[in-house]
C-alpha cells in the first residue's frame, strides 16, 4: 500500500520550504523504497528552491542521503529490505556508448524511479536529483542504492551521496593526484574541503588551500592542507607559485566555479599541469583568454561531475577507510538538525557557518 510520510517541499521560486505530507507509492519494477536515516543539506537543494535548475515545481528536496531499504519492486536483486545504503544520483545504465567503452562514470543515460511521489492531493513532486530525501521515506531506482557497511554513522555515510564525493573524487579520480604532487584547492567549502582530504589521501606532499574566509581555511588545515592562502588579501597565483618553488601546482582544483577563480587555477598550475573544475558555474558566465596560453602551457583542463565516481566501487571503499580511522568524514558534519530546520540550514550554508548541516530522521 502507498505510504504517507513527511517531506520538505519547495512549492515556488525563492519561497521558503515547508513541511508537507507526501505519498510514496509501492515500488514498481526496478524501484526501491528507502527509509531515510540522514540527509545532508547541499547547495544544490538551495539552487532547486531558487529555481536555478528548472521550473518543475513543486520539488521534494534532499539528495545526499543514507538509509535502510524498506521494500523493493519486481526484478530487484541488488538490494533487499534491511540493507543499509547510500543513495546516489548517477545510477549507470550499462548500455550507453560510455558504458560500453568501459567508462561508466560518464554514463549518458542514468536511471531514476519511473513513478512519481506526490502530495496528498495528487500533485506530482519533482525529486531533487532524482532522489528527494528530505523525507521519512523516498522512492528511487534500485541502481541508486549502494550497499555499505552498516556500522557507519548514517549522517557521515550520506555525505558520499554528493558533496564529499564530488570534492574527493575531483582530486583522486579526475585530477589523478599522485604521491608527492603539489595540489592547490581554490574554494574550501564542503566540496573544496573534501578535495583537500582527497589530495591528502592520494599522497600529495603539498596541499594549498585558498579561500577568503579564515574559518574555512582553518577547517582546510585541520583536514590536511599544508598551507593556506587568504585570497582576500593575497594574490592567489603568486602565492601558489611561491609555495611551489616558482613552478605552480601539479593539480589545481577550482571548487568555486567562477571565471576569475578558473583563470587563477589555470595560471597557478605548473607547465603540463592539470586544472579540475568542480565548482558549478552559472549559464551566464563567460571566459575570455589568449588562445596561445592554452597552447603554450600544455597539460589538461578537466571538469569533474560527481567526482567521476562509480558508486559501487567508491562508496564501500571510502566507508571502509572511514571506519578504519583513515578518512575523517565525521569532521564534515557541523550540525545535526530535524526536517523543520532545513530553511535555517540554507542560511547557515550561505553565510559559510557550516561545512554540512545534516537532517536526522
């Protein structure tokens, strides 16, 4: 039977979110209902609320989540009721040209649940990133559920569902940071801080954190940065070059996503170095640079989407490292809140007061 639960809904552009009763249908073929244990408050949810993704209101927000499988539909054998899972928003299809070339992290036809969750009056909800996890329960495709060790704290495990994986993967997967590399991270919010952790995990010897907020720079140093640069009073490119013997960093990760930060990343890298863009630019942003600079400096310019991760490969491994005490994921959880605290958490995130607020259900 369909279930009625509580959820956080954005009904119109820029309006405060509200708690509402929502209806979760029985899972159909290939679908799973998950009892949500915890869900991080990600900037993408705020972008949905403000109409920055699309206008398919009302939205059921939340996507950075972990929980327990409640029920499964026909044909689902990858998970079963009682499994502890982290939800992901890129369930690979296995059939598109990227998957068939052995590059499933670039899958062009990822899966979501076919059925829609609704309000009690039947109004269909658009789940954020195909998940909608600011709710007691949610309906997803089976491929969006990745089993991990149930010993993990759900508030920590769920962060792999988006922000932490995006930043950590930008360093480890996209940037291919190696032992002894010099790495610079521009922007040290949740994603940038995770990139610092990823660079440390990969064995970088120099990790330079760049931000305008001293609080974020302190967090970055605590998470493994060897040097910090306050961009509000220091030239970013000159500082990174000075800290790398005048050469520039092997990998520079732009976790902000603005033309000026991308240019700083480009000129702060060593010859044949790599720039990784993981911060999301807005559609109106433009970049103008001398083409000869691209030719003369060589190297690689990459964008990183979801940290080029494969959830089935990366999530269990990273949870194991966390449980072994080798990956400090717990430090990203700044505060634990309830469903009615999401709007306040958006404000705290916007003002830089938190790395992550996490809703506990």
